[in-house]
C-alpha cells in the first residue's frame, strides 16, 4: 500500500494528455492494484472514510490485492485525483468515496472505458444511464436512521432529541427525515432539534462547528443527538462528554470516540461494499452499469447493540427496536427518505 498525493505538474500533464496509455488488459487481473480517492475529511475520520479503508485492508489481507489512495482535495482536485489513478496501467479499479464524486467519476468512467470504477453513495439519476464500467454503491441510510431515531425517542428523558448534519444535501437530509420519522413513530410528542454545519463539503470536517451546534441543542433540552457529519461529529461527541449527555454515531461503530456517551451508532458496511468490488475485480466478475443497494435486509445497514452499550438500552426498548426492524424488512413500515 502506498499513499500518494497530487503533483501539480503531473496534473497539468495529465490534463493535456488524454489517452494513449496501455490498456489494462495487458496486465493480468491479479497484478492490478486498487486506487481510491477519499471523501472530505480523509483517512482518520473515525467514520465513513475509515470504513472504506478497512475494505482496502481486507482486500490486501485476504486477496493479496495492493492499493494506493489519495487524500481529498478541494473542488476540481477530485477529478484530477481520479484521472491520476485512471491513467496508471497498474490500477484496474478506482473508487470514489462519497456522493460528491458522482459527476466526476461518471465522466472518468466514460473517458477511461477500459478501467473499472465504483462510487460509494453515488447519486443515482434514473434518467441517465450508468456507464458499463461503473458500479453505483448505495445504502438505505433511512432504514438505520429510522431505528436510531426510534431508539433515541424511547430513551430520552426530556422528550427532546437532536440531529447534527454536515453538508445540507439530499443524502444527509435522508438521514434527518428518517431519524425524525422514527422518533415520531414511537413518541409523537418528541421534539427534534435540527442543525447543519454548512452547505459545502467543508461542513464534513469542522468539529468546532459540530460542538457548537450540539451544545446549542443540549442547552435547549436535548439529551441525545444523532450526527451524520463525518469529522464534524467528533465535536458533537466532545459536547456530549462536556454536558454528560448522549450522542449517536454514524457509519462506523463510534463508541470508542466517547465511551459511555455513545448510545449507539448507525452503521453502513462501506468496508464490505469496497471489499466486494475488489473481490469481483480480482475474480474477473466485476460488472458495471448497475446499482447495488445495501439495507437492513442484506445487513448492509444496522445499529450497534453489544457489550459496550447494552447497559444504556433496556431489554424492552431493544425488543421494540428489533420489532421495528422486522416490520421495515417485511414492508409493513415504509421509511420516508425526504
């Protein structure tokens, strides 16, 4: 594994020189590497990006497939980073981590038809065709968010809970809408405070703003806050510790970021999604032009209930949440996503 950064002279050369590179078919599939460009916040966010990195590590550990990654840059750097990886003869599969990559990775897939691409949280537009060498990996975050919303509304002692989002966007609004719906489903009188860190990708890496928003919600009576805000959420956890309140993590199990103050985490198996695509490339079975969806039924979405937090969740409350899970899977509850 090697971490690489963008070189401005190299980017300029790549932007001037389009094709002419050797086709990947000249290398055996087993010799190809994985390339990945992280989302805002980069590796070390203890959440979304770190989950993707675990998928890379598993691919190397179990399949022997090496990888290289690029930390995120502002704006057009995403396209340049993807181009840098796609221009390499030894890289056969390129990941974009996050919905912000949707347009750039679609364009790169069209420009490099002999490379394979995959995008986590790809924004699917059913009016447009997904390139045949690109897989859109999407998650039913609304299902997990509904469950943790219900959990928060059953646990709260004030009937007031909160939500802190990163960038105001359709994806994060999906977390919010389902969280509120889950809370209202089990506790109609529950009040939910809502706050966002910003309107650009930078809103996912601002712990100071996350703490400010959380302190404001705790001051207004909330005793549990769910965040969907990347690194910004670390500020929410800091506020929870300071005010001796509870918080809910996202994407990965975030208990160890604030032991004793994390009620649960809504988890997405981003690591498994990344690994599955690596395995498909390694076995020569990668098939693009499609959407792969992960939800409660496929265990691609879940919430954490284990030895670390079960003391915070009474048995009868856990039973109610599991009943809601069954009803969602059976189609008895249709979770809103906007």
